[in-house]
């Protein structure tokens, strides 16, 4: 390294050290503020407690953001044409005089770090990438955008200093850890443009394997939370992933970017209180996912509103009353005309029917109805016969009970689903008490929408709470005005107040409330969502502000989208509104999968009769190995040998569902104890044995794909699962098979 370059390194080390000193100072101040807020005595009134708790939340969140900035606090510098310099980092820092020291990567001032080019330098002479290890600067990489400045030797750098691309390639070559990392230091221009897209659109991000769709979507969530803090800080962002393993994999990204107002859920967790993970055949899930199932649920609810076939004689304190079918029908028609959900409209039904019965009772008792109505109604409510018949005619029901009864009772299902064939209805039948599947969740949500909750006490409590909330908002606003606090709203100031000693974040409150309205939704692997699941998501975000991430070449379920236009139609139809603004962005660069591996994956999809979208892999690598084994369990020895290599990273063994248990036992027996992971956090271990669906969205250094033909045979869609399995590797891919050479790879007849 030249003497000039060493001086440059020393200068940047001094700057970065100064930034970390400032970070430490702010952390200590925030800790002191937090301790003071926690210990400070208050007047004990709700308003005072709200104020104290809000400041505790404010300092807690600020401290979390400062702690998250420890790794790669500063990763870039812009040398500007006007002679100024601007350092870019994980968050913004300023000195005590509020002079900027570090620019947050999400701020508009940081945009040229990702977008400036020699053709459009945006006022930038040089872009410097600062590589750090811990708090030490280990390397610099410069992109010169003003060749005139380079020719003049301005700024102390020469042509030898211009490397370009090294930081990105080093990051791509780094060993995986089982957790996704942020890309704030290496985000590319096409990715940054997507991240900074406006909030109020349906943004579809499409791209093949390894394009960084997921990490771009997560950075977009962080960018939106930063840019639209006032709106999204109150409502939060919902991030929907394909499975719990995937959520564990991405779980560190947003906290590392200092953001906590995001709720991470699988599609099977979108109905509070239910974590649906039970497996069912794809053909059943496809039926449940059809949009016509909304009509099935609606009919099932209306079927709970019964009219008796004949008059009923009711005993009310020794007096016999007659409840006719016509009376019940009249009460039902009036309740239905209110267009309220079933459980809410039940009150209208019951009061209407009781009024008619009260008229009979008044006549039988020879009293005036108007003078004695309340007493007569009370007598009717005390009658066991009346209570029984009202409930039989219009019974309150929960979504869980409605759906369980529907699947367990062939007659109910036939009545609710006349448009389904006999065979399709037979597929849906199952015993009461069976575990919920992910495809049940949007049906539970639809049922909850149709049923509603009738609870007068809750409504009264809510009205009181709303009034208290308004008073607290007024008080919090006055606190903000008196203290001159900026960057936080009155809503944010009191959001965590939920009673003495209980502190709930936006994400925690949103996760518990089925009717919570999110400010934005990010959907990963969106190509797999059924029409019914799109209805559920549209209910969670009526504004349809969404980032939809997926790849139509990877649709693996019968219920999945055939096109983004179709998926968007489902969202629009579910909200009975005009088509929202929609934009499709295509990512065409594969950063993850080495070129030889990607070529094999593309061939597998072509053999299945499908042409994958164009995709450019920017990395070379070793060609995949295709290995014949006498017993497929011998793959465990290959895995054990791979774990013996130095710094081997993370390994995945991807199998067909029918083989997973057998292969996993063999791998566990072959590898040292603790090497093979289990459960939702299995990626924290060195080796994972996964089905293709469990591996979706993940990446590993070394991948073993076991019995490709069997993977293809058990897939819902020919070629798709194998294509996904083959594209999970960042370094080495081994395809292992026993018996006949795999037809799915074009090897039929070979040995």
C-alpha cells in the first residue's frame, strides 16, 4: 500500500473513531434520560403516568437505535463538487451545536451514494466505501465520478485507488451465518431506487433467485418508517413471510436498522390467537383459497339464522305465547336489513322478536304495552323457553366454531357450497378439533368479518377509553409544545400507555388486534398467495399501500398467482374499489447464485417445459456436482465431510417431504452433536435439513439437493420446487440421487 493511501486510512480511522465517540456519548445520555424517566416520581394521575411512560418508550426506542448502529456505523463518504464532504452511515449523528456529522442512509442527502454515476454524478466527485471491522477502518474503495478531478490528482487519490465493485463482491463472497444481514453499505442503484419508491402505491418487485428481493423489501420498510414516521409510527408495518424459519432468518434486519414498529407474521399467523402450521394436500388448500369461498362463508353464516318450520308454544311465567315462523322471519328480515355482522345484528333480531312477543304477553295480561314494556321484556328474558327459541333462531357463533362445523358436517357444507363439486366438498371434510392449516386462516378472517362481535359492555368500555385517549392526546400535545420536542407525535408519546406497569409497542398492539389497520404491508413470496389470502391482506391495509415481492417462475402452489395482474385484481375486488396505482419493478441481476449453478437450475425449468425470466449472474464459481449413490442415506457422509472443511459456512440438505425425516436422522447420526438444527431457529446451527417450502427465500454456502426426481414428483407444479432447491447455494451445489439418473435434469438413460 502506498504512503498516500496509508495516510488516507489513518485519516478515515480518526473520523470513524470520532463518530463512535459521539455514538457512545449519545448512548450514555440516553441511558441517563431513560433511568431518570423510569425513576421519576409523578402525581399518579393517568395523564402523568402517560407522560412518564411515553418518555420511557421514547428513550427506549432511541437507545435501541443507537445500540443497533454499532456495526458499520459509517460505511461511506461523498466528496462533493463544491469541496464539501458528507459521511454516510447507519443513522444520523450531529454534534452539540446540531452540526451534521453523519448522514442517515435513508435521508435524501444520502441518495447520491447509491445513485450517482459518471454519466450523472449528482454533484459528487468521488464516492468512497469505508470498510470496517469492529470500530477499525480496514480498507477504502473509491469510485471516481469526475475524471477531470482524477486527472488533476485532486483529493490525494490516483488511478491506482479506483477499484470499483470490490466491497460488493467481498460481501457476496462472505460466509453465511444463518441470519440475513442488511445491505446499507452495498446497496446497488436499482435496489436503492426501489427502496425509495413512494408510499401510496402497490409496488411489485419481481426478480429471480438471488436478486435480493427480500432484503430490498426490508430496507424499503426501514426507509418508509424513517421517511413517513408520523404516519407509520402510529400504524406500523406488517411483513408477511412464507414460514417461521424464514421469519427467524430475516428477524435481525429491521432491528439492525433501528426500526421496531414492524410486525413479522406468516400467512398462518394473520388471525390473532391462531398459529396455523398443520399440513394439508395442495389440492385442498387450492379449494380453500378460491375467492368463491367468501360466498361459502357468507352462506354458512346466513344458515345460522333459522326460521322454525312450525309455531312454537312458549311458557312465560305460566302464560302460553305463540311464536310463529312469520314473526321470526320478520325479525330476521329487519336484522338483515341493518347490514351488520351476524353477532352484532343478533341484538336487533332479538329485540324485534321480543317486542312482538311482549305485545302478546301484554294482551294476555290485559295491560298496556307502552306502560309496561320494560317489565314485560324482563319477564320474556327470564323465560327459558324464550331464551332457547331466540338462540335456536339466531345463535351467536365464533369464527372457529363456524368453520369447524362447516368442515365436519357434510350437510352444512353442501348447503353453503352448492357450486363446489361433490368430490371437492369431500376433500374439505375433516373432524372437529383438527389443527388449523394456513389455508384456513383467511377463511377464519372472512368468518370474523361476517360474524362480528356483539358486546355492549366492550362498546361502553371502548367509548370511555376513546374519550380518555382524546384527553391524553390533548395533554401529550401540550407537553410537546412546552418542551419543544420534535420528531415525535402526540400519538407516539402515549402509544405505550396501557395501564400501570404495562408497556405495549405499536407492533405488540397491532399483533393482538384483528382489526388493526397497518400503514404499509410487505409481502414476500407473494406469488404463492391465494385470492382469499389477498382479501385478508387488503382488510389489514385498506389503502392498499403494499410492497409485493415475488417471482412467478417460483409459483409452487395451485392457489398461487398466474400473473401479477390477476393478484392485483383479487386485491381490488376484495375492497370493492377502483384499481390502485401499481408499479412493477424488475430485478435482473443475480447476486447470490454462481453462474454454473444458475445455468443448471434454468435447464431444469426448461426441461419441465417452462422458460425462466432473463437473469444475469454476476459471480463465477465451481460447477455443480451430480453424484450417484447406492443408498440415498449416504448423502449424510457427504454432509459430514463438508463440515470438516475450514470455514465452511452454512449447509442445507434439501429433500422431498416424504424423505425429510429419514435424511435428517441420517445426517444427525453422521455429524457431531449440535451440528444439525431443529425447529424455527434451525438456521442458527451449521446444518439444516429442509423441504423446498421451508428453504424458500433462504440461502446457504453449501447445498445438497437429494433425489431431484422425487422433489419434482411430489411438487404441486412440475419444475418449480426443483428450480427453487437448485438456486439456494452461494458457493457449492451437490445433487445426489440413487437408482436411475434424474430425468428432471435431462439425464435419463445416463449412468
